[in-house]
C-alpha cells in the first residue's frame, strides 16, 4: 500500500497555512487545508489523515474544541495531532493541550526543523501502522486459507480411508482366493504375476496407512511426559530384533539421558529410525547399530548409527520429503513417508532432525528433544 500520507492543517489565517506548506514542501505528503473547525471536521469525512496540525486560537470553534470532537468520533479517535500556537504558550495551556489528547505542542515562532522532525516521526509511525495492518490482513487470509486446506485434507483423509481402502481390500482378497484355489494349475509366469499383484496391493495398503498417519499428525496434541529413553530404546530394539531371527544384529545402547516428549510419538520416531538402521544394514554379515546421546544446551541430541549402505549426501534435501526415496524398491522396500513422519513429530516437539552419511559406510540419524 503506497498511498501518500495526508496531513490536515487547520488555521483561520491563510498566511499561516501557506507558511506551513512552505516548511513541509519537501516531505512526501499531501496537505489538506482547513480555515475553521467545521471545515476540518468536513475534511475528516472525506479523507484518512496520518496527522493533524491544529491552531488553537480560532473563531467559532477553537483548537481545543476541535480536538475534543475529533477524539469522540470513531474515525478520528486515534488520529495524532499537534497544537501550534503563538498565544496559548503558558504551562497551563500546554497542559490543557495534552489533556485534550495532543501528541505534541509547538509554540510560535518555531524552528522549521522541529516541526519537520515531528511530522516525519508521525508519518513513519503511520506508515508502520499501515504496514502492520496489511500484514495482519495477510495473516488472517493465510489463516483462512490454512483452515480451508485442513478441511480439504480431512476430506481427503476420509476419502483415502474409505473410498480407496475398499477396492484395495477387494483386490487383495480376490488375489488371495486365486492363489489358494488355483495356484496348483498356474504356470510359473502366472504365479509370479499373481505374487506381484498381492505384493503391490499390500504395499499400497501400507502406503495408505503411512499417508493417513502423516496427515493425522497435524491434529494430534502432545501429551508431554518424562521419558526413560534407556527403557524405551531397549524395548523397541528387542521387538525389532524378533522380526529378524535369521540375522545377526547387534544393537549397542549407550547410557541415555532422559527427555520430555509424547511417549507414543517418540516411540514411533525410534521405531522408524532403528528399523531403518536394521533394514539398510541388511547386506552386511552383521548389522551393528549404536544408539547414544549428548547434551546440547537445554536439549538432548539422540543418534542412531548403523554400518549399512548409507546414502549420497548430494541428495540430502530429499531425505525427509514425502514420497522421497534414495534407494530403489528392488533393493530396500519402503513407502518414502517414514522419515517425513519422523521430521514432523520432532518438529512438533520443538526439536530438529538431521543425518550424516557416506555411501557404503553407514548413516547416522540425529534428533533433539527437550531435556528433563
């Protein structure tokens, strides 16, 4: 909004109005002149002013009366004004001017620089208020847009959970019936094709579950408690080890400092990061995973380090994005949403998450939480 600020100057003597125009001529403002209190009130109906310069000694309605009326009107109640007077200069009148709501009082004769500086101050203040008003309007609109987007997301989630799941379940169900009842008469090619249908139906189901989990995170409230991170990590590590009975997996849990967080959400973060470490170190003869922590100001930084395939740091910006994967599905299965959920949970806790890696030399994932 680049409108030129308007200033109302009120004086019953035209020569005084001309003098003010001369003093203020170099400022980027528009001066609206009034020779009486009534004229001034009339101008306030047609213009929005940044400042008013009021003479006190005027016939019919003096500057004090005009100021009182301006303060009573809703449109001009907050309008800053400066009294300018050559007659009413004693302390009693100056005090009366401030009592009427004046922001400043200038006695004549005055140095032009004084008036110019005061006018500049109120113009800058007015422009800042306009900028703040525009910013608030923009924020209000963004808030409306965000609420609309959230409703759209809720509608989308409902559609995903109901409209997509039903046909997907049908595909999976009928595929399993074919496998159970007719696999004996299928040749190898048909068996492979049917296996791919079942595998991809299962993967689609997992993708929908992950996508719904990601969308629900924004609405979930945190239930902050003190977390025993040693106990939590040990429990998760035991559960995940049981899924891989045929693999050599060593999970070394260092003594961990406790933190504050939502138990279910932090459990989800740890489950995701530890299971990823197990998955991506699967090509090693023995998976070695280290879980540790260190203090960073008032926060605790936890890390999960593995000896897996690692990833190329040149593609780091994709690592925590939705549906972004740095490895082929044929090498490692996944939906590309897990790390996005991890980042969203940690961000919701006021922490941060990051990673370092070298190709074929493992990866280390870090996240921070508030300490006890």
